[in-house]
C-alpha cells in the first residue's frame, strides 16, 4: 500500500509549501538527512584512507551506498561511479573517450544543456555533432536517429525523459538500433531514475548518468555515472585515492570505480544518497511511477480547461507538465504562485533553450511532481493559475 501521509511526514518542508519543482531538485527525506548527520557525529573520517576504525567505518558506509545504488539501477558495482552531478558524469564521458577529427556524435534537440554542451564543445577537436528533431510533443523517433548514423558516428547521447515536457523516449529501441550500427549510447536518466523503473542492463546503455538530487531523493552535490565497460573511458581527474603506485617517473591507477574518484569525495552526500535510494526502494518504484503519472495527467487536464492556458507535452507523460498563460510572462506566473499560495514551480527555459526555441517558445511554467505530492496540491495549482489567467481578461 502506498502510504502517502506517512511519506509526507518525512519531508517537513511540505507542511508550509506546495513544492512542485521536483524536476530541478527534490526534497530529501528525514532518514537520509539523519544518515548524513550520523556520519558527522559518530564516525566522520576519510574514505579509503587510514587503518583506524573511523576510516574503516566511513569506507564501509560509502561502499554500502555504492552497492545500494548499483543494485537499484541494475548496474555493475565496479562500474558505478560517484560524481558531483549528472553534468560532471556526462563531461567525464565526453573527455574520457578518445576522439578523432570527423568523428560524429548524435544528440536530440530536446536535451538539457548538460547533455548538449559537452558534445558541442567537441567541435573544437574536429568532432561533428548532429541534433535530431523531436515532434511537437518532444518525442524523438528512433528511426530518425538511425537515419542520422554514418560510418563516423561514435556515440548517441539522449535523455530518457525530457525535463521540459515530460516526454518519454524509447531508449531501448534507440540503444538497440545504435548498437546494431556499432555506436555507443549515453542515456541521461536525470528525469527518470527514481521516478520509474530503470534497469541499465535492460536498457543496454554504454553510459547511464543521473544526479542524486532529483528522483533518487539524495542531497545536492551527488551524481552517478554507470559504465558498461570500465575501460571504455580514461579518468578525467588524477590525484589522491585513484592510484596504487606513484614515482617521479610513472604512476599506476586503481581499477574502477576508484580510478574515476580522485580526491576526497562527497562522503556524507553519498551516504545520504544511499539511504535515500533505500527510501525510494521501500516506497516501491512502480507505486511512485503510478502516483506521479496520475498527478501529471490530472494537472495537465485541469490546466488545459483554463481558456488562457496552453499545456505542452504528450498525453503519455512522466511527472512533468509545462504550460504558459496567455499574456503573462512565465516568471511572473511563478512569482505570483509563490507569493500568493506558496506554490513553487520552475519558469523559463529550464536549461533546455534549444528545445523550447525549436517550438517557438520563450519559456514556460513547469510543474513537476514527486512521490510526496498530492491531488489536493494539483487542484490548488490549477485554481491559482485560473485566478492568474483571469487577470488578463
């Protein structure tokens, strides 16, 4: 049984605010915060450095979190790397692969800037980049990606769910078609991990990235890079913790995942992330998906009934609803919602400028949902937006 009242008790902020900006960051549950607090107060030390009991306990807790995350995503533990965020994870792949002039990368027009800029910057190395189009609902046709593949195509980078419209991409088909043509695939799961079932091995991605601070409910400053082949990229950073031998003449790096985690990591953040993922698992990922989908469909339906409101995205959407109010700037709508009802939404381009500009939009208002939101909050949003829309009459 999905115990929504009990879940909401673990997110104290919800007592005061209607928080609908979950595509940007979710709230972190009390058990995860307590896990981080326990680290600071009971055994704080460095990871992988030191033989004393606190160092050993810290290392064990950190590696327990890795096993929890790897199991949840069905990824190999040795290929589960902790990073600061999805942006860093994508950059680690972009800079870890060896590129040659005329190599080719395919992205979609509906990517977040974090899954676009690292590939565009490869043009400085002579890499060619193609951005395939999406339909009016933000869905990319796998056939269009396949038709864009050339004998120089090395990699396809695509999101699982768009952060702008909640569009769900057919990543299994995309991955299959790309592998048939000898290309690697990076899947940006920033808007799907923790929101819906996600199995890295079933998806077949060569690289899968996600932040910890969105659907996985972890703290900011945590991210995940899952590698199918741990030898497929070189480490982006070198330094302490990722080597087992160093001399002035040479050095020898550790095996994965240590080789990709140079320096002291965000230890409390990772420990909190591990506990947050356990929280998601306990709630049931299928339950979460059903709940969030119900909220998103209800929000889209209620908002679409308001004459001055235009709703974007597909009917079969994840927990993201983008809309605008005729005659009112999206930022103004967001400010009014905040000041009058303490409703927190995102406004603007959502770090996906090409995606919105491609549809002739100069920004939207975005409501996005998590496991703790309610139908009553959706209804409060629709009522508040209706009142704002009445201002233009």
